[in-house]
């Protein structure tokens, strides 16, 4: 930038070039003058006790302190309001946790000493809290949240275990139709006509009716058997297994993992059989159990699920 100065008396002109360095030096000089002036006023007010200067300096400091206090108070009020909302939500969470505990069959753990017992008393509006009081309240709230998370995690594990256990129990009817031709227990053998133990239940069904897995598991047998005919046996874990006999066609192979209610075969009339049907067994540690008890449990669970919906 060029600045030209013209003198009327001498009729001459002088030119100044304004460079960035010149602007920087001027700005630095201006700031130094301001700082020096402020320091001078402060020194004069201290040395000579000038009322005007003291009042001006104190007024500035007071305004800054008031603004800072107002800012801090607004933040503390907002934090206190949020803390109250979180405490109300935790009370609802506690109530929900107790209901879920009773449904899950888990005994609630004893609460920490800070939260034991009821609450009540006359209504006294809260006074503004300090940062120390808010910090203490937040610490108590953090302990409460940690306790509740541990309790809910325990309930989640219990419910998950129950869900897995139910999914591995043979509670699904393995074939459509509720007509049972022969039940579990002692009966007159239909072929030789003498008393004999029937270790499963027979479902009357046409040849080719889909057969499904009563529970998830691993196929351990999928072959032709002289007594059972075409046989599928599934290991469900926890010493439980199921057998599906007299099948016309197998849809799974040994070692295959099957899901609950997955199609595994078609019903038929193979092996030692007098007509088309499905022979279904449930075994625990190799010992035959009455399948009806498990199927009834599955029916009750299904009805309870529909009632909740």
C-alpha cells in the first residue's frame, strides 16, 4: 500500500509504503500501549488509592465473577434436574427388575446398604446443590447402576439358560395329528399277542407324512433297523435323545445338526409294524421316558406364549 502526503506550503509530496511488517509493528505497539496504560492505572490505584480507578477495577472484577457464578449455577441446576430424572428412572428400573426376578425364579440379591429400606417424609423443596453434593449423589447413583446391572445380568443368564434348556427338550409334537394309536407303557403286543413294554407312543399317519425333530440336536443314527425299520435318532445333549421309527424315507444323515421342528423324514410302515404310523421315543441316559409328559409341557408353553401376546 502506498500513501502520498502533499504539503500546501512546500508544494511537495512524500510517499510512504505500508508493508505487512509495518502493520505488524504498529499493531504490536498499540497492544503494548494498551497493556502499559492498564498497568499504569492499576499501579496508580494501588499506590495512590484513587477511588475512581479502584471502583472501576472492582466493578470489572465483580461483573466477571457474577457472570462466572451465574454460568456455574445454571450448569449445577441443569445437572441436579438431570440427576433427579435419572433417580426416578432407576426407581422404575428397580421395580421392573423385581418383577422380572420373580418371573425368572431368581431371588433378588440384597441391596447395598445405601439403598436399603423405604423412603418417605414431609415435602421440603430441594435447595441448590453444590458441586461436592452433586458429586456424592452421582457416586451413589453409579453404585446403584452397577448393582442393578449385575442383578439384571444374572437374570439374563438364568433366562438364557432356561431358554436353551427348553429348546433342547423334546417338547414339539413330531408329526401332524393328535391321534395316538398306542401309548407308552405295558400293552398287548399287536404281533405276538402277549404282554410287552411299549417304550414310546405311536402316531397314526399316512405314509409320506412329514416328520420333524422334537428338539434341536445332532443325528446319531439314520439307518435301517430290523425292529424299528428306517430309524432316526437325535442326541439333544444333557443325556436326552429321541427316536423316530418305521419311516419310509430319511431326510438327514449321521452327524448332521438339526434345528427344532426341522423336517427329518417321512412316516411309513417299515420294520416290525402292522400299519402306517410313527413310533416316537424319548430317552434319558438311555432309559425310555413317557413322551407325553414332554409334549404336554410343549403345549403348555405354546399356550402361555399366545396368552402373553
